[in-house]
């Protein structure tokens, strides 16, 4: 089946620095990708929709200047957390939708961000 | 927007028993309802899904039922095994677009 990878799997950064997370579709092209955030013992919350060749669409309450999304190619979307703070520590997960009439979404393994 | 409610939040069953998790949704436009299993520190894994044109779907020990009129859908796991222990999420979406997740059910299967 379709595979989505994320890099890095874990990252620790200092408060005030920026960190970039990559999401790649390995064997298919994705014009759209989704970014979710999951706090401990909570559900996945959609942050934004990443669109290849155009601006990302952010959910209400998500700061677009803080969470920069770039969909550089049909297989790569990046999420950059700028000026990270401890409250940004979370599990970030991306997904890419299926194709050819499939509604399935393919999830990456997630990235654990810890801001100290 | 879509609101997905999931119950129970925790469920403990004995090995071999059945487990049932229920979800309701609010947006009548939603037509795709997947269920995910998530293990600690990993991304969600699709275990079964159903579209709104179908009332029931089964895959070995796992089944999902959908009642469009009442806007609720349920996950049924039979003959539970300890390796079924995980957090399960239901979700709803319109045609496979962005998913709205329930809050999750922590399932514990005791030997």
C-alpha cells in the first residue's frame, strides 16, 4: 500500500528556535497533504491543509505565521514550527489522501517535538 | 463544522470477549467513516472504514455498522486478544477530505 514517511521521528529543540518537519509520499503523488497535532492522551486535531503549488489552508485558531507550511513538490510537504515554545511540544502527524476514488488517508508515523 | 463524539473513553474486556465502540457525527454531508488503531508513539493505522452507501462492513474479527439516519456508527471487535489493546479513534469526513476525529477509546484486553 501507499507509504508516507516523516522526518525526523523525534526532535528536541530549545525555546525560541525553529524546527522543520518533513512529510513525504514515497510511492505516490499527493497534491494535498494534511497536518495534524496530537497532545498527550488527546485526539488528532487538524492544523492545516497543505496544497501543492498554492498556499496552505489553516484551521481556525492555528497561527499561519507560526506554523509555516510549504508543499514544494508532489511528494513533499514541510511544516516549520517557528519560535517554538514549550506549549508547542506535541506529536505532529501528516497524512495524504488516496487517489482513484479511494477516500482512504495514509498517515505518516508522526514526529515527536519537545521544546525545552 | 463536523463534530464527532466517541464513547466510551476507556474500555476493559477479557480476552475472547467482544468490544463495541460507538460514535456519532453531526454533519449529514459526511460520507466516509474510518476507524483507526493507534499504538503509543505511532501514527494511526486504518483498521476498517465504511462509506455512507453501505450499512455494514466486516473484516475477520472487526466489523463496522453505520446508521445514516441516526448519524451514528460503531466498531465491533469479536474474540478480542491482548494485542488488540490500543487507542481506537473513529473519524468522519466528506469524500475523504480532512478527517474529524473522535476523542478516542483506550481499549484494554486482559488475558
